[in-house]
């Protein structure tokens, strides 16, 4: 079990380059299943989730190359239809093979992912949407078993703009007979990325980037080459890190238009944000002012940046009111932040964060990917040394996080469990 040792006090300054989005790459990998032949994915991040998803695809009969940032996925005419528990429980995102398998094989057997540290993640919207398209579902021995000899286009209204349900429904509808109208669809940049790839494969999708998608089913799709959209959450992490450390960071390879609200929050906190041709620059020269945050589906404030926003508020001047509307378990990391001296009180899905002048280093545990990143940033502004354990979470979603922070001037190292401070 490795840990990150973070020495407080350094200022982040310089340039960092962001690669493809974790929240997109797993889905575009699954989309490759929709066409026989070899698709090429570019800008694939070197993160822990990618080889696991590659294993899921291999288990279905695809060949997947290992080297990033360019991954080739070769899909046979006859595809397997079972994604087993060993893989699905490690990355919940692998549930997105459900739609492509139903579309290609007319059936799917996909393990139920179970709960995780940020709360239960229901699948009812995935299931009811696919049922509308004609799939029949059973649950047996921990698996979701679906069959649909023929999928038919339908009108679907989602109760909530679920990212995962939108992805599964779209990937099934592209090969359905007739037109699907999907209303209250998610419109995250990662959904746009997936839809653009599907269109390049021959799919007919209207309304991309809006909450109403019109999908005209086609008989077959062909392989394609696709550039994964930049990771807005990693970009936002470095932006928040720059503000917390009173730094000056240029985030390259990022798209400011995917982070309008988070960047505006940083401006409200007192930062300078300048757009660059290939990203943005964030600089800060004084103690941040506390800003309130409410997480909502895109273009609302992303739930994935909430732990980092709480970290920022914990050293800001004044009090911030933070509301988490997407995942009920996403405040779990707060107990760890409190170990660093943060003053946070929660009530249900609301948190009040009273800014402290300083935090103080301590051993803490990463409870999920973003909580881990948030604790590392908090460690950067804490007095003394912070050791963050369970960093495998961070490795799942951040490519070379420690190396990138070091390049920006942070005093951060990866240490083995038997090489710890007393
Ligand atoms: C979510 C985020 C996404 C982020 C990803 C990784 C939102 C809306 N989604 O996507 O931006 O990239 O985590 O951290 O912010 N739900 C149901 N029934 C369903 C599906 C979902 O009740 O069938 C609920 C979930 O329990 C959750 C909410 O809807 O409370 C959001 O779920 P969803 O968008 O599907 O989650 P992810 O696809 O994991």
C-alpha cells in the first residue's frame, strides 16, 4: 500500500498539461464494441481504470492494445456478452457495456456493481430506458441479465439527467430500429464526446450537447479514430490547487468552456483567470474569499470537484455553504479533512465550511479519487507533513499526479508503506 507524503508550504507555479478524461475514455472504449473492426482511441490517459476496462473488453472477445495514449480496440463479428463481477466491481463505469452489448448481441449479462465509497449508484434509469427500447431484464446471482432480440426506437423521459443512463440508452438506440427521443438527457462534455464518436462511426444523433437527443437507428456502425476530450476535472483540480497555494498555473490541453462555473467560482474567490488558446491560466495573490457551491448536473458545478471546493473553502476567509446533490456519500472524506484541522459541519447533504488561517499536516486516508486529490491539495497548504494513504484511488483517475505536482514546485513523494514517518 503506497502513500503520498506531502510537505506543506510550496506554491504551485508553472505549466501542466491535461490528457483525456477518465469519465469519457471508459465510455468511448465501450462504444468501440458497437462496430466490428479496429477503432483507434487517442489521448487515452495513463490511469488505473483504463487497463481494467481493457480487460472487460478482452473478456468480451475484443483485442485491446496496452500502450497509451493511443489504444486500438479490435472487435470481432461475434462478441461475448458477459462482463463479470471481478472487473465490474473495480470500475463501476464498466456498466456502460450494457447498451452496446444489447445493441450488438441482443443480450447482455453484466455484474451488478454494488455500492462504493461515494454512495449507492442506482441503475433503475438505465434499466427503464433500455426496457422502453424493448429489452427484458432479470436479476440473477448478482448479475443483470438482459435480452432484446430487436431494439426499437421510443420516446424516453429520464427522471434525472443521469450520465450513465444517457450513455447506455444512446449506445443501444444507435442500432435500434426507428427513432429514439431521449429527453432530460445528460449533457456533460463527456456525453458530447461519446456522441461525436458515435456520429463518426455512422450513427445519426441530433441535439448533441442539449438535453433532448434524437437518435435515428442505423443497421450497422463502422470503426473510427477518436480523440478523447480533455479531462475537465483534472484541469479543475490544478486550477483549485493554484488558488489554494497562492500560485500561478497554466493548464494546457484543457477547455475553459467546460469549466465556466468552477472558474467563475475561483474568480469570486479572488483569483485571476485568463483564457489561453489551449487552456487557461489561474493565479492568486491573496487569501481566497469563501464561495458557496451547489453540485448539479452539467453545466452546474461538478460533483467531482466538490471535495476540492471544500478543501479550498477550508482555508478561505469567511464561511462557505456547500450542497451536494448528486452522491449522498460524497461527504465521507470530510472526516479526513477535519483531521487536518478543517472546520466543517455537515447536515445531510449540506456542509458549512468555516475557513481557517492554516491547516496542520496529519495522516489521512483517500476515500475516493477526488477526495484523495483534495486531501493532497489540502496537504500542500497544511503546516508540516501530510501522509495520504489508499492512493490507489488517486491513481485510478489522475495521470502522474505526483510528478505533475512536483513539476509545479510541490514537495510531494510517493512512499511505500514500510517507508513511513514514525
Ligand atoms: C456521475 C456524475 C458525472 C461524473 C461521474 C464520475 C452527475 C449527474 N453525474 O456520473 O458527472 O463524471 O459520476 O464521478 O453529476 N441515479 C439513479 N438511477 C440511475 C442512475 C443514476 O438514481 O439509474 C442517480 C445516482 O444514484 C446519482 C445520480 O443519479 O445520485 C447521478 O448518477 P449518474 O449521473 O448516472 O452517475 P454517473 O454516471 O456515475
